[in-house]
């Protein structure tokens, strides 16, 4: 004997099916590629003050920097591959706190700055091949006596909100460095000023950010970095979650750029000029030869990024 469901139940099933169909259609329409084919602009998040990676020159609405130049190469590839006659790019200022919220809400379609690809961030966003490889270190005054991990105990260390340091250093404090005190700042600039003024004794961030800020400081000769890196952190273009075709297209553009002579020139322009002299690391050179989208790792067993 056939089973006959009540009319109300049948109605609910129909409504549910329609809802699923609608939500599927919304998910499909959320593709960045579909959006661009429809003639809509590409919304690109830009870190406002992270020289030499990305920033807005004073009085300009057009960003510049190492990450921006690489992103522009990927965007040009997207335009050509999709055979778009025009591609409007809107630049949206973001910071270490707002960048993830804007990528999750789809206010931006990609973020070009100095964002590290981590397993925890992969829950909310996707990432391109690495643009740069960095490591977590601590910048301090010579007089502070901070030379290695153990010497951080009893010191006041600045970290920036929304960064990998904000995740790694509380783990270190709560386990092996219980006398270390952490002070969180809204931006790298505020954290660095606190170091220069003596408010804190050290500033934890990725090495290239620390070195670029040190070079530009009037107190450069008084500031030193720890020798050991506490992590390996691939800086990547952050992309919307679950849009694999767009990520594939961006990565294809990066692979093409990395294989060209232009990539070496881009690196020299931003890291070996205007007072900077940061040689390309072997790890970064290898990542250009064999691009990958691996997440960063902490080098201390048991700690995560």
C-alpha cells in the first residue's frame, strides 16, 4: 500500500526544494568570473600603509607597491583570459582587522597586501600562490637584550591586531613564556611607535615588515631583530571562499608572471632600491619556480598559525 503524506508536508517539501534551488542559484551567481563577465567592476582590497608591499601615496587614490604590481599582473591575465574589452578596478582600503570581514561579505573580490595564508584563515577565505615568504621575528632596542625566544620572558612585546603574531605569541606566553606581557595595537604603525618611544621593549611581526620599518626609522641603528624565525609564512592574495575557478585563473596569471624576467625586476624595484637592500631568499626563489598555495607553519612544535 503506497504511503500518502499529508498535504502540509508536501507543501513544505516543495518550499524546501525551491529554497535549495534559489540558494544554489545565488551561490553560482556569486562567482567573481560571472560578475566580471556581466560588466561589473573588480573590487580589490588594498592595505593602506604597508610599504613596500602596498600603500596609497599621499593624495592618490591609486595604490602602488610590490603586492599591487603582482596583483595587477594577475588581473591583466584575468581580463585577457575572459576576453573582456574593459575591466574596471575599484581599490578599497583595508587594514589588518577589516580585510577578512570584507572578503567574507564579498565587499572585495581579492585582497592585495601582506596577508599570510594560514589554516585558520582558510576556513573563511581562499588564497593564491605565495607572493612572498616571511617569518615571525621580534624587533627591539639593542639595550633590551632580546636575542632569542627565551629572552622574551619578562619583556613587554607589541603585537598587531588581526596578524599571525596575535595568534602565535599568546600561545607562547601561556606555555613557555609566562612572564612575557603582550600589548595589542590596531596597526603596525602604532606598534612601531610604541617601540620607538619605549612603551614596549619589542615588536613581533613578520621579518620583512620589521626590517622595512626599521630602515625608515630615525633610530634604525639602535634597533635589531632576533636571529631565529618562529614561523614560515607565505604571503598571498586573499580570495573569496569557494570560488575555485576564480582562484585558478588568478594563479594562472601568477604562474605566468613568475616564469617571466619581469618578476626579478619587480622584486629589485621594491626590495633593492630607495634605501632597501633585502636579497631574495632561496625559499622565495624556489616558490617562484614551483608556485604553491601551502599554508604557513609555526616552527615550534605544537604551536599553530
